[in-house]
């Protein structure tokens, strides 16, 4: 039926949008991370940028700058110096803006090391 065809088309188009967003995020994000493998997010390791600072002390500054990420420790203690960056929640132009802001915040954080 046409409903099945239209839903198949939607799934194919959405997969392509998400694949492109995953590749864009992986190319753009200036923090170590493994490429997405089927999920709608990457875990960015902020250990180097944070230095000895706690992750949770920095997240309000990021949120104030208009970027929301999930603290990694809610996904397990192994991710306590990571943030989860979702790339499927916003359109591409907003994703680009968010990644620019995140990268700029990471640069400021790195430069503020004693």
C-alpha cells in the first residue's frame, strides 16, 4: 500500500539525514570521540580540555552559552569525563551552531589551564 511506501521512504530519508549528521559531528567536534555506530550521539572525552576541573562545574557555562549536552557519568562511571552529544535532536544548521559553540567553549577551557 502507499502508506508502507511512504513510511519506507521516510525511514530511508531519515537514515540518510542521521548518517550525514553523524559524519558532520565526527568531522567537526574538536574533542576525542568514537564515531557513532548506529546511535544518535557520540561520547566526547573532555579529559584533556578539563585538566583537573570537574565536568559538572563546567556544564552550566556551556548551557549558558546555548549548548546542552548530557554528562557522561549518568551512563556509567567510565564516562565521568565525557559528555554525550546528540546530533539527531536539531536540524543541521542548529547542530553546526551548537558544535561551533561547544568547540569555542572547549578552546576557552583549554586556554585557561594554569
